[in-house]
């Protein structure tokens, strides 16, 4: 797999519905003001409708005018363009600022409380589309355990991003689908290839397809996914060795090679379970492992903002039968990498969270937590490296648990 530069955009993923914006909003405009059990006031109905219509008089400082089309398809929020996505995010921010939260406390310690976790304006937006956002998923996890981030495989910190991504970290923009597979790598799927999306959902970084590539936000490089080039069949045996390399988030000199030996062709490949891997890191060091993942740290001094090139090679040896392939069959793969000493300062992957502070106000106990980060330009939306910040307030309930209060 070869690295190449990708256009500068930032990833925020959006869910598509099978209804148009006007169809989805018709119930609100026609007076059905029940959203997730909330009886929306006329003011809040107008604010929610303005998110779709672009009514700047209602939204106040929203940076757009004119309506946009938003829908949900295959569980993903969908918009027509990057510009529409930025406009929607701006309108949602304005909706939060203009929402009437005067009844926000009425559900605390009631059975309906679970439907009102987090921000009411954003909940109303989700419900109007039938959209299950990553934000909403996080709210529920936080309600059950405010330390939930520690056991997630990865966490999306950016508040706007988690508002528009679905629970599977996905969004559709135009004819592309974007799916986070960790906190800095994104699967980019062209031509609305939902078959490729299913491959990514099942196999992650090891998915294959001609409409699929993987973008790394930290190195701003793109790897085309392997289309499938197995070895010449020998007695019905076809092997393919998929190789991916990821850098460590804390030590730029450390990398992890993730290899997977597959038997078969096209969509009928099967992962082989009995394999020995030999790694050549390109710096004179080698390692062997029966696990497809192995880490290596380069013993090299690199000045700030400079890189060094290496070629990593892996040879896989079957030590047990796999499909039509027998013990002793081998397959090799290699990839070029850059080890870079880059200065990120502060960004969404290296954010600083303040310690939780507790205080009492008007006889009620509260908790406050803040996060700040810098949006770096990546492959979906051009954020121009804007600074973002998020403040979370929690109120102590009668059962001793903390519940998020009016949004930050």
C-alpha cells in the first residue's frame, strides 16, 4: 500500500433518512409538538424548524441562509455537500443557543428521564429524523457510568462530530460514506458502496474493495484498500496477506504492524488462524510472532517537523491448514512508512480535560468539567484549525447519581 497526500478536509459523519427534510419536519409544522416525550413550546418548534429552513431571524447568529436537505439512510445522517454539513452544524449550534430550557428540570428522577439526557434541542433534532446519534449514545453511557470512556475502544471528543455521527461513527456526504475505525483513521467509501461499508463494519482496517480507502488524520495520508491480489493458485490454494501499520499516539517512534493472512479470492476470503509472522522493520531489526499485531520502536533521533522513511516487510507462514492451503505455504507483503516528529500542540486526539469540580448553588449540588481542543484540517470538512471547547454541567440527583444539566 502506497501513501499519498489527500485533500484537506475534516471528518464529521451524518445520518441519511428515507424522508426528505420537508417530510420529516411536517409533523412539527402541523402542530404535533411531541418529540421524545417533550411537548415543544411554539418557540422551540420554530427554532427546530429553522434548523432545516435556515431562518436566520429565528436562529440569530447562524452562519447560513436558505434550506438544506437532511435525511437518514441505512442509519446514517446524510447531506448533499460539505457546505451543507457546515451549515447544519452552525444551525444546530444556534438552535442550542436559542432554545428555551425553562422546563429542562421536570424529568429528573422520573421514568421519562432517560429520554431527556443531554441537550433538548439536539434531542429534538435527532427525534425529528429518527436518527440515533453518537452524542445520544454517549449521553446514555454517561448516565450509566460517567467513567464510560475508559472502556470504549475509542472515543470521539469533538462535540460537533459526535452530534452528526451515528452510533457506528458513520456519515454520508454526497456520494461518499465516512466511517471512523478509531479516533484518527477514517474509512472513505466512494459511490455509496454499501457492500464496502459492510466489509469495513466486519473487518475494519483489513476490509478490501475498489471503492475503499483509509485516511489517517494524524499523518494526512491515504491508503487505498487492497482490492484482492491473491497468489497464483497452486492446487486450489490462494493466499493474500493484508498489512496495515499504525503509529503510536504518544511516541512517534513506535509503530504497530497489523497483518492478516487470508485464503480465497474476492468476497469469499477467510482469515487463517494458524500463522507465524516474521517482521522486518527496515532498520536492521526483525521480530517473529504468532499474533498478527506486533509493535516496534525505532531508535532514531528526528528533528521537529522532519521525517524518516522505512519499509516494513512481513512474511506469513502457515503452520496449520487453512481452506485449500496446507502447512508450509508462505506469503509476503510490505509497505512504506514515514516516522515523523510532528508538533500537534492541542487537538481533538490530544485534548486536555480539566478535573471535575463540584460546587453548591441554591442548595443544589453541581459538577463542572471542561475540554478544549484544536480542529486540524483533514479529509472531510475544512475547519481552518478552529479552536473548540466543551463544558459539561452535571446536577446531583436524589439517588446520588450525576445527570448532565443544560448543555455546555
